C-alpha cells in the first residue's frame, strides 16, 4: 500500500492573520475564472464591489464565494474569494487586507447595511 504525504501549504501573513479573527461573513457572486478575479483584485480591491451577486433563488452549481474575516470593531478585515463547483472549492485568490468601506459596500449589495464611519 502506498501512502502519500500532503505537501504543507505555504501560508501567507494575511491568511495567518485572517484565521485568527473571530468573525466571518460569506457572500456569493456569479462565477468567473479565479485568475480573472485575482487580476482584478490585484489591480484594485474595489473591483469586488462590481461583481454580480448570486440571486438567492438561482441554481448555485458554480459560484464565487467571498469570505470576510473580521473582529468586533472592524479594525482588521481580510477576505478571500473562492471558486466553488458543486459545493466543492476548486480554487481561491490570495488573502487580501480590506478596509471598512470595502466591506461595507460589498455587504450592502446583499441588503446588509453597516453604519458609515467618520
């Protein structure tokens, strides 16, 4: 019988910081190639607010899922976008550090409104 060891995954500083945060929020978008999304986010993180949300009643065989990781006072926010096919992750972007305004604008597209900060 052959056994293969899994290669250890290289973890970025952003991923390590995100995994330590206590809260998460997940939202889904229409599917696109993960390479395209990574390119868009590398050029401007606010491209996330331009993605098309998945209709609640739509078939969700394939979709993009954005997971935000944050603490209670929103002083630290990170996110990752994953491509799902039949409820199995098939690829993901790197982890990104976000600001409160990006988080607020993204979740507002799903009817979840957070107060503006001064």
